[in-house]
C-alpha cells in the first residue's frame, strides 16, 4: 500500500511539473500563411492612384507597386534569420516618377522591348519602324515611355501555399513606334523563398516583344556601403554577345574562355572588373548579354554574398541573361533607406532575348504574330546558409 501511494504521488508530481512547464513555455507559433495586402502608395499628377501590394510567405516579403509593375522592396533573411531589404528602389512614388530618362529602372517591368535596339529602327515584313532614341544613338527598354512608366491593372490571387499578383497592360498600336495592339501580362507569384514571374502577351499585328524585370540586387542589404563587388557570381554561359562602343551587339557570339566575361565558376564581381579588356571599357564595367547554356527552363545565374550568407538563384527559359553591375549609378539618387546610390551599389540580372535581335538575323527571333502567345517565366530563389 505504501509503495503504491508513493508511486501515485510521484506520478502526480510529474504530471503537475509537466503542466507548469507547458504553461510557462512560450507557445510555438505556426508558420505564417501566405498573404497579400494592399495600400495606397501615391497618386500621379493626373489623379491616377498607384497601389502597393505586399506579398508575404514564411520566408520572404515582397512589395510591388502598380506603377511600372515595380518590385519596390524585397525582405529576405540572412544566415541568422535576420531580414533586410535586398533590392534597390525609392521610398515613395516621386522617386520613380521623377527619375531622369533613361532612369535606373529600379525593379520595373520592361517592354515592349528590353535592352537596346540599334539607332531606334527595325524592319519587319518589309516595313521599317522608328522608335524613340533615349540612349543615344539607340532605343533602350521600350523608349521614353516604356512599360516601366505605365500603371498596370492588378488582381490578387490566393492559391494554397502561394499568393500571386496578376498585372496587365494593353499597349496600343503604334505606342513608342511599335506595331500592333499588345496585350501584356506579368504574374508575380510568391511561394516560400521563391518569387516567380510569368510573362504573357498577344498581338493583333506582327510585332517584336522582349519582356523582363529590372530589379537591382544587393544581397548584403540595400544601401550598404560595401556594394556588390565582393558578391560571388556564377553565370551558366560559355558564350556572350560582344558589343560596340554604343553597347549594341556586333552579331558575334564569342566564347567567355580566357576573358573577364567567364563566370562559369563562382567569381567575385570586382575581381576583374577593372581589367584591360575592351568590352569592360565600353560598358564601364559589366553591361552585357550572356548566352545561357542549354535549353528549356534551367539555371541561368547564381550570386552569393559571403557576409550575410544569402544566395540568389535565377532560372528561366530565356536564351539570354543581361548582367549589369550598376556602372551608371552616380551618387545623384537616394534610395529606400535614405542612402546614396553609387557605382556598384547594386547589380541586375535580366533574363531576356538578345539585345537588338530585330536587326540581327543570327539571333533567336523576337517576332510575335497574331494567333501566337508570348510566354516566358523566371524564378528568383533566395536562401541563406
């Protein structure tokens, strides 16, 4: 009887201790559900409202505005779980609207034609079209009022473990000199540590299309003084397209082997950026298109930052990727955190067709015809370790 009583008392004390422990221990929080919210970001001079949508997952927070479809902010954790904004941009609408032309295109959707078209002209089916010259002597990123300056319609979507923002813009026939009414779309989808962009377009006349996103990255954190030269970059490309002094491709597809353009293995961006190499002199650094190895949806580039442990992996079905090392940031702009942006404070990796393809017969075609649908996708996956 005494043994049974003692055993009962011990069990009772154990249960009481367990109860007290459970009451004092902090509750384990469930992983946050993906969500999307909306707030007013600003109003244009004509009264048009610009909305900001915030997409959140258990890993990332991404803010996108309807003006230009711009990725205004992207918060990602470092190896210790501390989150910070890793993309360049402005804290308010005025920063985007009042930028110099051609501006930095921070975070924007680019169209109708990403990158440069030589002398602002191309011929399609026997007709020559003339585009605005905004990067003398060439047309850049769709002209003086490209897709980065348009207010896109927005539809939020929630599907299981992901949230999406569907953006749409209809470009009228002849806008910026391009033929055909183009119905364009870009859907941002956030799931875990991956942001995906699905692009689409249809036309009622033969035209050329090349859409991309122009986000600038600094994986150490936006506005940090160290810049991006110590970031380690890998580009899955054995060839690139050399340019002339106006940054228009010569038509050659050259090997990267034995040149500062070889990023087949992870290499600090600043390691060779000041080498005596004519292509770097033309771009005042890296501002070139690489020919991504392979076909289909595949890894195009990966960049990592040693201090934070953050890694960005970019995959796409596009034939090329433009690496731009922020060469023309000149200290005249102040970003989201109030810090000055100088040369090398951010890098862009733009999945794309090749620059000036409408004038280069040996490049993959960018022609879109009635009855066809332009479709392409790119993923940006952030991790830390």
